């Protein structure tokens, strides 16, 4: 069943945790998402969000950034330490630095207020699809690339005996790179394949998630041998972990080859 259909006519009610201190926003989302078939729980501050996450085990979190006592950035970081639950930030803050910071802390997507409900639900469907991909039967559950072992069911990577779990979005990006190993994939291609066409111009998503993957896949993330930058174009996954001398510098200006 397609995720979009599952949201409107779910075999089970997917549970979303809405975290926002604005009563107007929470009432609107609670009513709208319930009518679309979601089970909705609401937290009005960061501490309540962490408590409800542990009790309710939501399938998805919608998170505001500007909250008293515990900011959404801190909640995002703490949630990511606890689980791989998909997180969509929904905030009035729309500066690129805020978006990059949230993505680096573990958010899967970022939508600025004011927002259209249709766009929010489309993004919810997209991140949920990536999350649910991990529970579908897989033909090849294990892949080995040099010192790297990837489990496509558990969404874990094992590098020289150290196992790390990937978020659904991190795994979706890695899978796209793996399935096209040795090919240079443009920013637009990766954005369309992993996040959807609505993100076609948001290169910062790719930069941030590649760096997140490098932190989990590479023995030296600042000198990567698996996910290599092709300056101004995109990225290539080197199937044998071979560095390439024709690729000079990474996105932050550091050495690659």
C-alpha cells in the first residue's frame, strides 16, 4: 500500500507527535491531521515532548524551534540520541543557518511557517515512506564494501567492528549512492530521489546529510574515501573506497584526495 493511501485510509493509525507552544497551531494540526487519519499527540514544550516520545513511540515528530525552557534545537538533538524517529521541523525561523543547524542536529526535513497543510502532509508522507522502507522485505539484506558492512533491514552500518544506526533519510541517501556506485550523482538527482521534487534547489540538504553519513561511514570523515565530492556537481560513491586525485576539495574547503 502506498504511504499516501496509508495516511488517508491507514491499516493502522500512524502516530504523530506535534511539538509547539502555539495553541492555534497545535489545535489546527490536531484537527487537520486527525481528519486525515493520523493519531495525534501534542506537546507544548520540549520536556513534555521528550516524555511523550518515550511513552507514545510516535512514527513521526513535527517540531517547532522557538519554545520556552528547552529550544527545538535541543529537543531535536535529544530526540536523535534516543531514536531514529523522523523529525520535520516546522518553524517561523526561515534563515538558512537555522535550517542547516536543525538538519545537522538530526532533523529530516524543515518547513517554514506560514505553511500549506498540503505541503506539510506531502513531506510527512515522504519521510514516513523512507522510514517504512526499512520494514519491507529486502532481497539483499547485507552489503560489504571494503571495511564497510551495510544492513538494509536494520539500517545499520558496521565499520571495522563498530556498528552505527542510520536515520531513514540517511539510509535513503546512502542507498541511492550505493545503487549508483561509481557514478557521479548531481545535487538535483539526489534531492529528487531522496527528498522529492519540492526540494530540487535546496543543496544544503545534500551537504548536511552527506556530512552526517561521512561521520558514520568514514574512518576519517574529513578525508573521505567512500563518499567523494565532485566539486560543483555532486557526489560519487567509490565502491572500493578509492580516493580520486581529480577531486580536489570538499564542500567545506577541506582536502578530499
